[in-house]
């Protein structure tokens, strides 16, 4: 048997070095893949938390005021909100709620000024006109909050009449006449 030559010995040594480097690279690659998977999982968790936080923030800043406004303006607040969100959206601009069209433009009145997110201004905007939207809002919006109780005058009360003019019912009349 022939002894390995110096050239064959060098090739074997180089091959051994290449195998060692290859196994190190494979291990490093596997470690990198595991780290990428870990980071992707962390990213998904953070995105989920961000979405949840955004929903909570939106609910606190826009959802609750809209619900309160709907309850003060309509006897069917859920339907009112559904119809309002069909035609408009509400966003916070400069720290206050603003009404916008469905495509994100501010809703302006005849005077060119933005419609404020206030009961009276919204009532006028939503119930003005003869289109289907206005007819729907006319049907579900409380236009006037007056109860009508102011029309009752204190002089009309039967309790203010003298005792002698009160009508007598039952046995009371027959006992007094005897």
C-alpha cells in the first residue's frame, strides 16, 4: 500500500477544514432561523397588543362620546349610530371630535365652517332635506327635548280650588244633607 503523499495529505486536511466550517455554518444558520422565528412571534404579539390598544383608545376617545351623543339624540341609539356611520365618520382633529364625510373630508355647513360635533348642529345637518338619509334621521332623531310641562299653569290645578266648590262623591252628600 502506498503512503499518502503530501499533496493528498493537504487535500484531506483542507477537506476536513471545509467540513468543519460547513457544520459551523449550518449550526449558525439553524440558530439564526430560530431567532427569526422568535422575533416573528414577538412581532405578532406586539402587533396584536397594538391593535387592542388602538381599539381601546378609539373606543374611549370616539366610541363613548358617539354613544352618549346617540343616546341623547335618539330613542334608538344603535340604529342612529349605524346610520351615522353609514354616511359619516368621526375623527379627532386638534383635540376635538369632528364630523367627516365617508371619504375623510370635513363636513361643512352653508357658511363654509366645519359642523361641530354638538347635538343641535348634528340634528340640523342630519334632518335637513328630503333625501332618504334625512327622512331616516327625522324618524329616529329626537328633534325637540321640550317636555311640554311648561304649559301647565298653577291656576289650573284643582288643588287650588276652595273646599266648597269641590264636587262631592259617594256618601258624603247624603250625610251632609241630613
